[in-house]
C-alpha cells in the first residue's frame, strides 16, 4: 500500500507543477495583451514618452512566455 501512495503523490505533484506552468503562461499572455493595448492607446493619444518603456516590458513578457513554452 505504501508503494501506491508514493506513486500517487508523484502524480499529484506533477499535476500541480503542470497547473502552475499553465497558470504562469496564461498570466504572461494576459500581460502581453495588456501591454499591446497600452501601446495602441499611447499611439492613438499621441503619447510618445511611455512607448519605449512599454515596448521594453512587452519584450520581457514575450521572452518569459517563450521560456515557459519551451521548458
């Protein structure tokens, strides 16, 4: 019986890790969408100052999403 418990605990931890990765990937894509929206609004409103920072943040979020996808 102990062997079965060990195997089930391994499955559970794998599922939790997978769930966490999926959640992180979803959050990163939400942030990517938010930065893209802010860039569109900044352009439409003629705000040039925040564009550099928004693009930098967008790039970082895209890199993290790609890293999560590859690992």
